[in-house]
């Protein structure tokens, strides 16, 4: 969409003081077109990567504009140049990843004030996010993704997989039973929710004003109620996700929802995950899907190839269609092999798998 048209459309979405709401129910799946499509979030966003995506049938991506450095935020031209580069290779830039609020551990983060609850530093970071929301609107990019994590992605030792590959693995009973605290110290549920709410109350109304979807990734993985490394992970249960999405009743507030991470929250992922998807998806709160499988359940799992885990990925795609999910479906956290150090093979397999699943559903609807 041309950026002037995009801005004119966004300006109709509501003001910064409150969020607008949408109550339109999805049309029955049997009578409508499937809108979801394969996507990717591989970095860097350069010609080599874009051509890799394009030749594997990927026409949509989440991109990575140049890091803003000391300025702290993108300019509109940074996002626009990234969009134009993507389009020059035939790939649509559907989303961008913020240059901070990533999935890394807080002790490795140079800009951790939002999750540490530190004012006035977090207010400066939030102001920079406001500027990047406006930059997205001016450049015609409709969404951004982010994390609200202190512990990053928790894993134990990798485990053997098929064909000599290895799988990312989490076994709570094998993890350090008494790890040292992070620089965040102890963060209980009340403190975690305060920091999340402080952020959402100041960011989501601006996202709504400009018509930009804000997609948050859940905590990966969930941990026991008492927390891990002194930190409660409130976005590591379905109940936490439901509470999060209700903090701002706004159509531009939702999730970068990973099916693997969601499965990791559950005792019986294969059956329980569909109800979670229906509740969040029917509310229009899913803005991106990480389409990956696991073997196991809460507190003990491996991240495996999509065709060999406990989740029926075809059924999951069918549930996403049922709730009229319209955005990208992308592989994530693919297994690792010494012959594939950049994981290009693993992601190529994931792209083809997703395209096959979606095509089969379209043809047999």
C-alpha cells in the first residue's frame, strides 16, 4: 500500500487516548477464501536472504531495518528503504522486528529498562517506540513484533534428532535448580504485570492511532508458578495470554503466536492447543504465527521437525482457517545439523511443508 493511502487509512482508526474495537465475527471457513500465507523472519534483510526466501516460494516476510544505533529509533526512510528492498525482490514487508525488546536474556540486553521497570529510562525507550510506530505508518508497513521477556529462551542441553540433527530441548528437572539471579533480581507476578501494563497503556493507543499492529511473543517456555531464576513468567500460561490480550481492548494489540511455545504451556498439547487458538484467534488477536512442532509437554519437550511431533500441524492450520487468521505462517527454531550451520536447509524444509499444508487445505476445502 502506498504510504499516503496507508496513513489516511490509519488516521481513521482512532485516537491515542483509547483503542477502537472490532466485533465482526469471522465468516464460516467453508464459504470463504483462505488468507493465511507462508512467511519468514530471517535476518539480515538483504538481497541474499530475500532471494533465498523468494526461490523457496516465500512472498511475505518480517524484516529487520538497519539498527538505529545511538539515535535509538528508526527514521521513516529506514523502514521505507527496507520495504523497497524487499519489494525489489518480490517479497512484501508485512512486519518488522523492533531493534530492542527481543527474546534475549536481560543480562545481555543494552536496553532493558522497560522489563526492569526503570523510569525515566523506560519512558525514553517507549518514546522511541512511538517514533518507530510512526515510521512504520509513513513507510506503509502495518505491523511490528516484540517480546516482553527477562529470561529469554530457556533451554537445557540439545538432544539427538533424525539424520544426525539435534533438537533444542527443555527439561526442567535437568535445569539448574538454583541459578543465580539476573540483574533484574526477583520479579514476582504482580511486578511483572505492572511492567507489562505500564508498557501497553503507553504503546498500544499510539499503535491504534496509526493503525499499526503490535505483536508480542509469549514467554518461551513457561516455568513453575514460583518462577525460575527469581522471575515469574506471566506470559507462559494460556491464562496469562488471555489476561494480556484484555489489558487493551484494541484491534492492534495481539500476539506473534508461536504454536510450539503455546504447546509448551500445556499438559496435553495435541488436544488443548486448539481451544487456545480458537479463543485468541476468534478475538482477532493473532498477528503472526510461528508454525513449529514439539515432542513432549510442559516442562519437558524437544523442538522437532514439523512432521514428527505431537501436534497435528494440518489440524492446527485448519483451526487457524476456522478463526479466519489472515497473516503469515512461518517456520521457527528448526533443528540444527553440522552440514547446515546457517539452518538454510531446515528453513527451506519448513517453507515447503507449510506451503504444502496450506495448498492441501485449499484444494480439499
